[in-house]
């Protein structure tokens, strides 16, 4: 049985991807801050600026993701997952102790440390999962990114709705879930998720990858629709709540059908791959460097490749990538998208209260679920148009900036229903930005040093949170707010965040220009990728006929 699920087997490879999906389903805890931020604010007597700074510290934990990036090329995936699980257990566990009144409120600086640990824990989980799966499925980077990032987007709704169903939205119970569940899932994934050498030949199993990914997409969409129906149907009784939780867990387990199917169809595939007739072929290991977009050119150049800087599409070290104009276009456009998106996500609790909503959980779930559709849809669509028409992926990032700009304008108007529409549009745009940027970076700079490069780009999350949430939203909100008897401050009305939304709309249009520029500069690269995949597609069609 262990041989069947070994990393070198086809079944083991897909079992690893299933556990990667589970890790991503619980690693979006950074986006759940609004679910317990008001409890922290009232318990600790914080101003909105202090609360926003606490949120910025949470996102600042991602700045230490550089450590996870460095480790991803030096230690096994299991070690990275273990570090993330322990750090999350400590970080969110300490917050749970405070909110559940098991210990007295900690000093502000100490709370900042534990909040930062909780935020940093996800960088280890995401790095382990993304780097490993991008290398294991190099010919389907778009679907891999879309599916994994899609489940990250769903994780907020999964946690929120499970807590609502089982614990009546208790902030302390919610934090306990954030501490314990990710640790358990990561320990499970450590057994199955490992990097494997891709096959040197085009195999039947590899050509079936798109079918398997389609199943994962369908399963993810079913989970998303199920969560959405739960959110829009209002309150339910205890029995329905428990039934909802049981069905949700069953849906999350449904991806196990893929490794079970491969185990039945390819029972002898262990350390071997299979040709179209089912005959065993010994696998010749191929390194991630050889599989990068520019690998053919690099092999032709031989020893001269080490003496000159790599071309776009070849493997880049961090400093080599940082010397390119394309890296900084990608970096700054990513900041414009995720920075403004994080500001809304971190302030949803206060935005909802300002607009007269006592319960903001519906908006947290809406942002999460529609962010999922943006992630999973953009991963699949960008892959399709890249292979069919050589369409540069940054085109879809440009489209996401337009969606987010419209969402900010709608929320600035503060009309009835504006928060619903704005949450959906910003969720979709934010999801597209996260999912598309992941394969774009790998296609620009290769996979060999991808773990570190990915975490450098992720620095935009804490940087954007600091600029747009900690500074912009915090200062402008406090300028409009009045002090309460409890020592905190509050603001009611559409004016509280109007100027914030207007400024972030302008930032989105700056990001739009950067994305269009990057798409123009990457046209030749995506044409080469299209030409490289075209022969394989023709071979597949000939085989079918």
C-alpha cells in the first residue's frame, strides 16, 4: 500500500496534490481577521489606527516568507510544512487564550509578535505547496495555480461557515480552529506531498492531467456554490447546521477520487510511467531547470550559458531577476492589486459597521467565495488562451484592475447594496491577481529558484497592507471617527471610507497601465511557449483519431 502511494508513483503524485488542496483550504487564515478583529479591538481598547496596525503586523509576517523561500531549495517539503504548522499553532493559540479570557490581555507589543507569527505561518504552507506542485505539474502551471489559490480563497468562507454552523460565530472558537486545524492538515500532508522528477517522455498519464484538473475544478466550484447557498439562505437550525458541516467535509474529501482512480487504472505504475498502450517505460529524471521555458536554448549554448546573464524565460537567481525591468513592472503592478485588495479585506469589519451592518460575516464570505471564482477561473482561462492564441497572462491581471476599480467606485457611492456588489467585484479582481501572478513569475524567471522569487513578490502583501490599510485607511478613518466611552473610536456613514476608495481607484488604474506594459513586453515569450506546446497537442489529436 505504501508503495502504491510512494512519491515516485502516479497515484502518490496525485495524492500529494490532494493534500496540497487541503493545505490551501485552511491556509487563508490571514484573510479571516475581520471575524475576530472587533473582539480584539474592544477587549484591548484599541483605536482604529492601532487595530489596522495590528492587521498590518499580521500581514507583515509574510515579509519573513523569504526564509521559507530560501528553505524551499534546501530542505524537504515536509520540514517546511512542519515549521508552518508549529508557528500557526503558537501564533493563533496565543490569540485564542486572550480572546477566550483564559489569560489577561497581553501588552500590545506582545500581541503584535503572536499576530505576526500567525501571519508568517501561512508563508511556509503556501511555499511548500506551490513550489512543489508547480514543479510536479510543469505543463499545467495555470490550472495548478488557479486550483490551489482558489482553495486559499475559499478557506475564509470554509472557516467562517464552519464556525457559524458549529460554534455560533464565537470569535474564541474561531481562533481555536485557526490554531488546531491547519496543524493537523499539515501533518497529514507531510506524509504524501513530495517533489518528484517529471518524466522525460510524453506519457498517457501526463496527457490525462487536464482531465484530472478538470475534476478538481468541478469539485472546487461545487464547494464554492455550496458555501454561497449556505450564506444567502440566512439562519438555520442546529440540525441543518450540523448537516451542512458534514456535507462540507465530504465535499472537501471528494478530490480523493482522482488518486483512487489512478490506482485502479494504473496499478503497476510505481517508479515507472506508462505509454499509450500501457507498457512500462523507465522514467529518466529531468531537473526543474531543464523543464523551464528557456531550457532548450540553455542546453544548446552549453558552457557559455553560465558566462552570460539568463534570458527571460530561463532560470534566474534573485539578483539576476531583480536587475530586469520586467521584474519591477510585475512587482509594482502586484502591489497595486493586492495592496488595495488587502485594505478592503482587513477593514471589512469596520466598513460594514460604518454602513450600518451589525453582522459583516456575509461580506467576508462573499469576498472569499468570489475571490475563489476569480482565482480558479483565471488559472484555467489564462492557460487556455496562452496555449491556443499565445495570449500573455498579464492581460488578465489588467482586467482584474478594472474590476477592482469599479468595485471601489461602487463602494465609495455607499448606496444600498453597494457593499454586496463591491465585495464581489473586489473579491474577483483580487483572486485573479493572486492566481495569474504565480505562473507569470515562473514563466519569466524559471522554476529553479522559484520559491525565493515567489516570496519576494509576496512582500507586496505586508507592504500593501501597511500603505493602504495601516496608513491610508487607518488615518483617514480616525480623522472622521469620534471617541467612545470605552476608549476606542467609531465612525458611521458612507463618508468614513469614501476618500480611501477614491485613492485606491486611482492606484488600480496605475496598476492597469503596468499590466498592459508587461503584457506587451512578454508577447514574444508567450509565442515561444505556444510553439513549444503545439507539437504535443498535435500528437495527442493524432492519437485520438
